[in-house]
C-alpha cells in the first residue's frame, strides 16, 4: 500500500475518533435546544396573550379618556359661556357703580352747599339737643332720687308711727301700773296690814331708796323665794343706768303685781327685793314680767 493511502487511512481513523464525541454532543445538544425552543415558543405565546390583553386594556382606556375629554370640553364650553355672562354682568355693575358715584358726588356737593349755609343752625340745634338731653337726664335722676326719698320717708313714718303707738301703749300700761300701785300702797298703809319684815331682811331691807334718774323698762329673768324675802333679777344693770335703791314697778301686761327695790347692781344684771306682792289677788312675781322705772320716782 502506498504511503499516502496509509496516511489517509490514519487521518480518517483520527477524524473518526474526533468526530464521534462531537456527534454524541450534537445529539444531546439537539434535544436540549429543542426543549428550549419549545419553552421559548410557549413563553412567546404567553407574552403575545399578555400583549393582546394590554392592547385591549389600552384601547378601552383610550376610549374612556376620549369620552372624558369630550365631557371636559363640554364643561369648559359651559364655564366659558358662564364666565362671559359674569363678565358682562360685572361690566354692567361697574357702569351702575360709576353712575351711582356720579350721583353721590352731586348729592354730596348739594349737602356741602347746604351744610355750609346752615352750619350755624346745625350747631345751635346740636347745642340745644345736648342741653335738652342733659336736662332730661338730670330730671330722671331727680325723679329717681325723689322716689327713693319718698320710699325712705314712708318707711320712717311707718317706723315712727309704730314707735309712737308702742310708746302710747307703754305709757297706758305704766299709768295703769301706777294706779294699781297707788291702790296697793293705800292698802299697804292701812292699820290692818302688817308692817314689812324690816328686821328679818337685815341690811338688804335698809337700803336707802333712790329716785330713778331715767325711764327704764326691763324684764325679770329669775325669781328666788326665801323665808325672809322674795328676790328677783332683771336683765338691766349699771350699763343701762340702774342704781342701788331704785324702785321699779313689776307688771304682768297692765296688771300691777308689785314693787322691786334694787339692792345689788352688776354690769348687765340687777337684783332687788319684791314688795307689795299679792299672790292670791294680783298674782305672783314671775320671770318674763316687765319691770318699769319712772324718772323721779
């Protein structure tokens, strides 16, 4: 065999050895590439479907936008028409305002003319009006003060009348007490009446009688009875002018009950001996009865 033939055979053998792995690899790659191609086709179909959906949505959105644009254009036209009407109204009002300003200027000029000619009259009227207002204010105040004074006077008159009536009632009671005391004194000075127990009373019964230097009305607040004498305490003392030796008439209303000769004086209290008491006739001296001192007696 020729050398070239041998070389060719060797080359063919080498090529066969080299091509076998390539053929095996190519076979494996073809299966992979086919799977990838199928996956790519499926993905492409999904993308196409999504694209179609997006295109449909875009078409609907575009349609909605066109409808909304038409609506907005209609609203804009209406607003422009309304704005034109308002502008026309404003211009009309401006014209009216200008006319009113002109009329006001004329009226003000007339007022200025009148005010310049009647200024003195206006000042005089204003002055008289102020004086009249001031006079009316003073009159109202005077009337208010008069009403208040009349009310106070009526109250004072009522209090005065009540005091006068109370004084008259007291004078009548005192007069009745004086009459009853005179009768009691007359009966006490009769021969059949026993003398006062001066010896039994001791120093208290020997207190010198003193004429009262003022009129006084007091209340008996306590009565204490002993075998020697009857003692009564009144709610008036030296602060009210009571002095030792005073003789007060004790009365129950207009009934004379007896005399109270003061033997001891405190600041706000005084104690005396009850005299001329007639328990069976005029009644006993009791707490709550009135004791009256007459000036000069």
